[in-house]
C-alpha cells in the first residue's frame, strides 16, 4: 500500500491551489454583489464591509428594461414543462429499448448515440423557420417542443442502462400473474428505478435551465426571454454598472448551484453512466 | 425457444407503442430539420417567400470570397484542439492526484465539478469581468507588481482567443476529471501493489498501468470534448461576439450572424452543413469508441 506522508501534503497543496483558482471567481461574484459598484472597482479584492443590498433591487432592473423576475418565471415554466414531457416520453422509450423486443432496435440505438453529437447550430435555421410557421416564436411551447426532442437521445440512453439492470425473472413472474406490460412497467420496474429516473431529471434540469442558443433565436420578445438570454442585456449600456449585473448573474446561478449541492452524487454518476457503455 | 415465439407479436406492438412518442418528437424536431439543412445550402432564401435554387453558388462564395469563414474554421479547430488538450490534461492530473487515496477526495471531486453545473452564459460574463481592464486578473497582476503584463485581454487580437479557451478549460476540467477518476477507481489495486513489490515507482505505474488501462475512457472523453467544443457558440457570443476584428470568430457565431442578422438563411446553412459534416465524423468515431457499437454488434450476432 502507498502510505501517507509528505507526498500527501504536496498533493493536498496542489489540489487546494486548483480549487482556489477554480472557485475564487465564483466566490468573488457572490461577495461582490454585496458591494456598491464604486467599491467593487476601487477595492476589487476587499470583502464587503456592510450588507449592501441595493444591487438586488429588482425595480431598478425593470426601469432599465431588464425583467429579471419575468425571465426567472419563463425559465421555470419552460424547464418544468420540458422535464415533465421529456420524462414521460423518455421513460416509455427507455423501457422499450431495454426490455422489449422490437423492429429496428439496433438501428435506433446507433441513431440515438449518433444524435448526441449533432450540433444544434446545424439545425437552428430550419428549426427557427419551422417554429415560426407553427406561430410559436416567443411562445413557451416554441422552446419546449424542440427541447424535449434534443434532450431525448441522452435521456433514453441513460434510462435504458438503468432498466437493463432490472432482472427479467421478476418481470416474467409478474406477467404470469396476469399483468400487462404497462402494469409491469408502472408497478414493478418504475418504483425500483426511481433513483435512475431522478438522475436523468437532474442532469436534464441543468441542461435545459442553462440552454442559450435556441432561446436566443426563438424567444425574441423581451417578455418571453429565459434567464441566460435575458442576462445578455447586461452586455449593453449597463455593462459598466458592475454591482447590479453581478447580482443578476448570481441570482441566475442559485437554482443550478442548489441542485448541484443537493444532488451532486447523482449528477456525477449519471453523466459517466450515460456516455460510456460498460 | 417456444416462449419467445409465442409472445413476439404482442411485444412488438408494445415496443412500437412505447417508442412512438419519442420517434415522433425526434423525427419532427431533429430528423426533419436535418434533412432541410442538407437541402437549404443549395438555395438563396430570406427566411420567407420563395426559395431560389442556385446550385453550388453558396459553397463557392464561402470557400473563395468569405475570408471570415476560414478564420472561423481555424478558430473553431483551435478551440476544439486546445480546449480538449487542456481539459483532458488538467482533468487527468486532477484525477491522478485525487486517486492517491488521499483524505477528503470526494470533497475535491465535488469542488472541481461545481463549475460544470453553471450556465456558460454566467461563467462567460463572469470571465468578462475577470479579464476586464479593471478586472480581477489585472488587479492581481498589479498586486504582485507585474503591471507590465496587464492587458485588455478580450480586446487584444493576440490574447482574446487564448482567453476564451482558458475560460473553457477552467470551467470543464472537472467534467473530464470525473470520467477519468471513475476509470481509475475501477482499476484493481492489486495491480499497483504487485508492481510496487517488483520495484516500480508510483510514476512508473502511471505509465505502465493507469494510462494503458484507461485507453477506453480516454478515447471516449476526448471524442466527447471534441464534439462539445467544435459546436462552441454560447461562450464566444457572450464574451466577444467574435471580435476584436474577427479574432475570435468561430463557425457558430459566423453562422448566427449570417442567418439571423444578415438574414441569409441559405448561406448560413452552408456553414451549418460544414459543422454538421465535421460533427458527423466525430460522432461516428464516438459510436465506435464508446462501446455502443460493440453492444449492437453482439446483439446482432445473438
């Protein structure tokens, strides 16, 4: 066995160095939101001296046409609706891929893996036009429907790896007792696979909440924008006002960070399981 | 044998029923636009009204007259290459250090992966502030007495692209780390023990045991990183929008500007088709290395 000693101290030092390098900007962001802009600029490293909360004044934002609470609501509606539809559709398909015999299954599997690599940009032009034809520009559904499709390949692949682990014998027994596929799926397989389903939900939550390009193109109207797109308004004339800008950025980071703090184990194991076979 | 024959039809029907919603979504929102994007490059189109067939004219324009296309292609490749080398390199070193059976290893893993969960828009805007003339980096240089190194990092043609790549490496090294660490932790510790008994140093075992056994994980993670980084758009759009003077133009931003600012949908589609082609090649390699192809082959044989 390798034994702890001076070597371990050096390793810890190196790891802590990288941790500081990686996390300091995020910590700085959080702390700077509590300082007036002038303070941030003049004493950039100094921690906040008092609890200065004016940066979080949402009224001030809306006077400037930056509707943080509207963006927040849009992001929430789009993310939750997408997750609901995506999970139902993904569960059915993942179960079918893992446990049922069907025509063209191998071709579907290869196609799904191939779709993981498709750059959405390559499809953005026809999709934009298609959504426009459906009269869904600046409409939540104009974003939700393509999102469901784009997050499906990864979801199906990950879900089927969880369903595969479920022993066939138990399903056979349930079927002999007179259950059909839907009942076996709903009463026996689903409850056991809840952990896997949660993993898929959480990873998709992050992906959907943070998505940018589609939202940028489809949600034109300021009242329809999601958070990442809404935050781009800060690239404009208010770019110099660091305080409110950093506060808005920090607010948008809270939901994903919270999710990460609670579910990091599931996220980490799920991402490796879905992308790597065996 | 008898059993499979008996239940085949019912199961086929169930399979189709269960797959139907997913197939509809993917066909309408992925396959249909995919076919369109293969056709659109041969037309002139304003996004409304008539499509005018112009053959290969868009391709000719792109290859011969559009200087920004070549810059964008070069920058996309640079970003993919150095982004992948950076994230995989740093991710490997971090995983290796954590795998030394140190205490609190899970805490480090937690901390290093944290930035992956944040939106690229936020990290991009954050780094705009870090790299700002009055930002963190220049202030840090001043604090350690190295003012002569201060720069307008994102406004300088020489430093803008490296700065964007550095931001990506900063955010995503934790992503490659979790794959490599998971791989390392699945290596049988007895292999290391017997190598140490035979007199191998820890460094030797990295090259003789760890790296060879992680070949599969390495190929997967390299392909994933190449696929992700070749389609870069968000980060560049947030940080520089392709500037200064096109120094950070990538295919994603070039396409966006052509299609949605200049309303040249046909021409934008040509750029999309190039991205598509490269991503397709990457994906084929990924299917091979990820092991999914092997599963399908085995399934087909049975």
